C-alpha cells in the first residue's frame, strides 16, 4: 500500500509538471502488471540483426585456417630442408584454396558478388580485406606449388632450374605471409561486429583461430605420414594453447553479455570443440597416440567453428546480452 501511495503521488506530480511546463523531467513510475512488459529491448524483441551465415562459413573458417597455416609450415620445412614436408604442406594449402573459394561464393550467393568485392580495395572493411587475402593467397600457393614440383622433379636443368628454385622460394614466402593473415582474419572479422559474444572476445578470437589452424595443419600432415619432431612439437604447442584458451573462457565470464558462449547449444559446441582440440588432444599426444590426437584436434577445431557461429546467432537475438555488453 505504501508503494501504491508513493506511485500515485509521483503520478500527480508528473501530471502537474506536464500541465504547467509541457515537459516532464525525471523518472516516471514503474507500474506493476502494466501494459509494457519488463523486458530488455523493444518489448523483448532483438535489437540487433543476428548473423545469417549458414554452414558454408564455419567450414570456410576451418579450411581456410588449415590451408593458411599449412603454407606457414611449408615455409619452415623449406628453410630447414624438409623437402617432402614442404611439398605436402603446399599441396594441402592448394587444396584448401580450391575448397575455400567455392564455399565463400556459395555463402555470397553469386560468383559476381565475390568479383565485385575485389573491384575495390577497402582496408577499413574486414570482409573486403578477407576477399583480397584469399585471392592473393591462392595467387601465391598455386604457382608456388607448380614451381616447387617442377624443381623437385628436375624438369629443367641449369639456369631454368635455378629460376624455378628461386621462384618457388618467393611464392612459398608469399603463401606463408598471406596464409597467416587468412588463418587469423576470420577472428578479426567476428570481433569487428557488435554481436556481444564475438565483440567481447575480439582479442582472443584471432589467436584462437590462428593456433587452431596451425594445429590442424600439423595434424593433417601427421595423418599423411610425416611423423617428424617439429610437427609433433607444433601439435603439443597448439593443444596446450587451446587448453589455456579453454580455461580463459571458463574463467573470463561477462554474465549475460556472453552467456551464449556458456549456455545453450552454442555453448556446448564451443566447450566440446575446445576439449577435443585442447586437453584431450594434449593427453593423447603425451601418451604417444599421435593419430588419435590429430583426429581429435581436427574434429575439435571444426566443431568449435560451428560453435562460435551459433553463439553469434544466439547472442544477436538476445537483447539483454546486447545491453549488458555496453558495460565492457
């Protein structure tokens, strides 16, 4: 009854102020069981348009990261005289380009849209830069692989062979440079949005995607039969970093702002993916079960990509998460 009297008194004050001044200053009255529901946003509706990406994008993120970091491994293998690993890594990178381009075009809907993105170079647009990075990466990988194969097979002799060797080295270096950008820009792309679950982890996502791509590339090469110590070390490193990132996600919570990462089906996908390519892959590798560790890492990397896309969709539809994220 006391609250009702206070509310009535406040309403009378507001009526008098509106009558005299035409403008009402200060807070109004929250009427219980009133016509406006006490929900965040506009009548509890989403205030952001959730991402409309479908299955092509998480697979593109996975394949692009794997291919990009394969080129980085190819450069390291070439420098340290592991010619067989360098060739295999360049083949993986080239196949990744062949798969990635159709996936991106399928998401855009028409090939012309991808070509239109290349008509303008916009450094301030992450999507524009991504299209250019993928195109430049492919323009380095394919001729680099051809030059490397011709040099390895000794298709020519003398000066032409030396030219092929130098060209292969230059193209592999370019592939590694743009491959690293390809593996990490997808994390930047997510973090550059206003989707709370992505924006709050804009620093973590490029690292997560880059390390995930590195571990995936090493895993594929190991499954292809290249069991050398440097690849095993990369596998240990990637699994250890992913374990640390899983712990960070568990500890660094932002309440309602990023509950899509810790709750719902999207949260389960992220956790399952991180466990597979983090602690489980690390334990399996410690026991010498390299093939099982590689398979676990690859599955986890793919699942976590689907999880992050799903988290963005859930988070974008949650008005409470949008308003809570304004405090971070």
